[in-house]
């Protein structure tokens, strides 16, 4: 497919109208630049689904025009989809050192990718990508080496902030490059795509250093072992946890596959520094360390059923369990939709007798995203002609639009996008063009995209009302068939058949009556027969139970 445009097109294939699976597409003339490729974790309605990634059908159709994929930072919602996306595109990938280190580790888990296509970049470095000149600029976030991007073309500059907050005292001393934004603002920025995640929150986001002080205070109060659950990729938080543990003489055990991978990569690349070489111990050594000398860093801050903290809380972890008197710190905020899972884990912990510390009971988490005053600062410095709220649900985007209004932007200067929207920018105009194919692809085990809405609807029906299998055997007799055996009825998740004798007997009669009327016909249509069995049984069950189980007729004929 060939499309050459004289306008800059901005197309979100993920990360707009939702939290997660971020993927932005930029088009100009004959060139495409992609930013990020993340995942979203499934909600309760996506039964059995492991991950959700963006639909990249549009990119596959235009693969020859893609000049590169640029990554803002190493969080799952920005890099988690790359093992599924990159092999289909086989394009150059650009990112900072830590970000690419985390991407490489993720790719090694699932599929190899040519190292020749992986390029480490530094903030301020300019990359020629077809008709775009791409430049990264440093931002502060809850992970080191985070950047935003400027995309310069012959008709103007578009800037994407990536995930950011304005932290004046960052843990790594790397401040957000507000000067660069201001300089580009002086030259003129055509459009700014701005992180809208916290646009509803007034004021400013607290510095990550505030968490370090709080952790120190809680650690000093702990009498048993300390178990701290956090996002694995929050390297700044992990660094502060390790520093606080060292100050009070505790060893550190890292538990959980993703946490272990991030810590290992961050240490190897120099982004995580150990105050003492032998400070980290293996989980097999935990039994040899007194509880009051141990800190466990683990995954499970979102209450995931198979995550390490959940298994510790339910006594199903092989090496570490929570005991009465232990302190459990959940240093994260639940992702929308995960509140019930987190609450369930916390209840388990209280039942055991552990002391549980959350954001509500102690300042053990601060956001990595900008609040309203920081967003205003960035918009004022950048002074873009047009404003595009990004990275957030529609309510977050609408809140950022209100911020835009307060700064003098009119509705026509602000674009609220949906998945697949095409925002077209010319030197003095912004408008919506023709939408592109977009949506979600579900990862279930090793299957990628083989579970769609029909399968999910079946799973929901099975979860709600169960399944009933009705089996009959027919034998040919002349030009007709006769009932050889059955009907037999088997159910799962519908009702306990041994205690529903009357219901089952009546259901068999309903099926037998249906068969009798159909078997008298000279020409027996098997599809029609199964459909009639299904419909008659479904109507009967609805009348008697007000439930609609999935009904699977099985007809054997000899």
C-alpha cells in the first residue's frame, strides 16, 4: 500500500482512550515513524487472556515505509508488546541504554531479534528517519533513561512528551530538559502530544525522593522481615529500597521473574548500584537469614493471582511465606480494574497477622505522571500551535483539554483521539482524516490473535451459565432413522445433575419429543436436527431456571 502525504499524520494505534498498549504512528510524505509498542493487562471480562497488544494490521500493510521504531522508556505498557510486534515488521529500533537493555531481555524470553537492528541513542542525538528528523529529549519519570521525542519535518515540528513528571530532585540527578522544550517553543512547535494520565489531579506530583524518606521510617519500625511489592521496572524505587535496607543492616532477596530480570539488567548496565557487593541473596538462602535482617523485593503489587506476593500471602510460594509480624509494603497504586485483586491480597495479609503499608496508610508511592501544574508548565514552555492529549482514558484527555482552555486554546486547537484516529497537521491547520484499522489483539498462552470476540463471548457464557452436552445415537432404518440410545445429558457449571433428577428427566423428554418429530421426515438434515435440539432445550432451561447454558448437541448415527 502506498500513501504519500504532504501533511503530518498522527495515528494512535494504542494508548488513547485507555491506559496501556501505547503505540503511536507518525506519517509524512513517504515515511512512517513508530513510537513504542506496549501491552495492556486484561480486565475481568477478558477471561483467560494473558496480555492485550495493539492491532498492527495498518503497519504490516505499510511495512516498507517504516523508517524506525523509537521507544520512550522501559515500562511494560510501552515495550511489553515488542516481542509480538517486532518480528512482524523487522525494522530498526531506537532507545536509550537501559530501555534497550530491558527490551533485549524481553525479546530473549520469547523470540530473537537481530542485534544489528537495535540502536542505542542519547538524548540530544538526531536521527534521520526518512522525511523525519527525530531527536530524543530527557524527561523525568518513575524509571531511568526516559525520553520524549521531537519529530521535525519540512512543514513543522511535532513533540511527544512520553510519560513524564517534573521532578526537580530526581534520584539519578537527571533533570527533565525543560530548556530544550523552551528552545523548540521559541522556534515554533506545530503540535504537542502531552501525557494526560494525571490531568485530573491539581497541583504537582511529589518527588520520588519523598518515598525514600518514608521507606526508611517504615523499615526502622519493622520487627520481622520486610516484603516490598512494587512495579518491577521502577528502578528508582528499587534503588531507594536497597539503600534503606543497607542503612539498617538488612540483606535483600529479589523474587519474581520480572523483578529479577529488571534488577539484573539495571545492575549490569550501571543504573542500579549496590551499596555492598554481597547485599543481594538468592531466594534459596532466605532460610539462613534471620527475619529481622531480611528485605524481600517482589512483584505482585497489582494482586495478580500468579505473582510472587499473592503466592506468599496464600502460602503457595515455594521458599518465602508471609508470617505474623512481618511488614508488607505495597509501593504502587492499583491499575484501574485491579482494585479487587489488590484488596483480596491485602485481606489475606491481614488474616495472617502481617502489618500492611499502602499509599493510603503511608507515603510509599508517588506517581510518575505530571499533575495539572506541571502540565501547564510544559505547555507554556512549548507553546504549541495545536494540542493533542495522549496516554490516558477519555476522561483524562478531557481534563487536559480543560487545562488547554485555561491556557487560551480553543476547542478547534485541541484534538481528542480514539484508536485509529488520523489527525492531519498542516502548517496552520489541524483536522481529522480517514480512520485506520485499529483495536486489540489478545495473547492467550502461545496463541497470538486466535482468540477474538466470539471466543470471549463463549467464555463469558460458560462462566455465567455453564455448558450442557446432549448426546443421542441414531440408527438407519430404511429411509428413516430411529433412536438407538439416549438422550444422555451431561453438564458442567450449570447445575449439579445428581440433585436435579426431575429437571434432567424432563429435559430428556423435551429432546426426545424434538427427535421424534424430526425423525419422521423423509429427508433428515443433520444441521437442522441439532439446531432444533439446541433451541428446544434452551427454551426449556430458560423457562425452568432463567439460565441459558451453552448447549452442545452431539448426534451419532450408524
